């Protein structure tokens, strides 16, 4: 497996056992055009289309899942639009200081179940946070990642939502780096009243004795992309090994 280091800038590719993933750094982009581009990319896919991970930062926006309840927007802010979209889940907030990774994957080609993909995304976030000395965990029945230690224990630091169309995924995961957290107070994050939302800087994340700041966001984004590709590669390698084992005739004793 060829892996570009977290500090590499610009488009790059992770070559997995069989299926490469292109990582595209799109910079800051308004939400609606990015959402439209994800849907267009997925609609135009062919069996030969390479999988991609898009790294994006959005201007302030609330997004409401396909079956989301608008009542979870407790205090609308005229400066922050709300966009109804087609992912699962309820309402969340995107804004400057947050890494968003969109996973445009052919799950049929990867023989990857949705639950497995969710698990892999969460594992990649856990691995990324661990690199910045932050302990975190999953919560059964509540997709995303939550701090597991310290004064903000139980606070949500990463949100996850997906859409599957014709066996292909889009949308993905957002990881809070250093951002204005006040807009989260205007919503029930992901539909949970009173849920604290935190970012890596507030939680005390650090890298080589340097505290996490917005200046580290590009490296954190690339590290998250690397972690996503690595967990997918590991799953693919396990599946290939299992297939080879199943195809190997048993020797007579």
C-alpha cells in the first residue's frame, strides 16, 4: 500500500490492495454546490470510476437530514442558512474550523456493508484523535464520536451521516478542530437535546507538545484522510485473505 504522508498538499492517491482512493482537497466551499457535486458525481459513476474522499471546509450552515425534524433548530440565526439534504440523521452544523470528509465509495465493488463503513469511519476518527492525544469512543445507537475522558467527557466531537444510492456512498464525517461552537447551542445536535459539542482545541488536543489550533487543520484533514484509507485497506486485505482461505482446497489428512 502506498500512502501519502499527512503533510502532503494537493490532490493525492492512496493505492489499496485492489481499489485506489483519490483524495481531493477542495478547500472552503459553499455547502449547496458541494452537495450538488456529490450527487452529480454519484449519478455519473461507472464501474470503473475511482473512489474519492473529498476534504472540505464549509462556511456556516445547518444541514437537516432527509427525515430530520426542523424543530431541532431551536434558535434560528438569519446569518446561518439551513439546507435540507438526503443523508440520514437529524440536524448538525458545519463551519470554519471543522474538517469535513466526504466518502464517495462504490460499496458494491468493495463488498462493503453500510454498518461496516460506519464502523470504519468511526475508527478512522478515533485513530486521528489518538494521534492528537485525545481519548474518544463510540456510543451504541448514536453514530459519531464522543470524548471519553477529561472535563468534556461525553461531548460530541465528530458527526457522521451517509447516503447510499445504487450501492455507492456520499456524505461522510465532520471533525471539529478549532471553531466557534456557539451555533451548536442553537440546535439539538443530531437530535439530542442538551448534547455538548466540543472541538479538538477546547478538549486539549496536542501534537508534539503543540496545542491544536486552526493552523493545524490542513494536516489534521490529511491525517483523517490517511486514517480513512488505511482502515478501508485493512478491511479489504482481511476480505481478500478470507477469500483465498475459502478458495484453498483442504488437504486430506
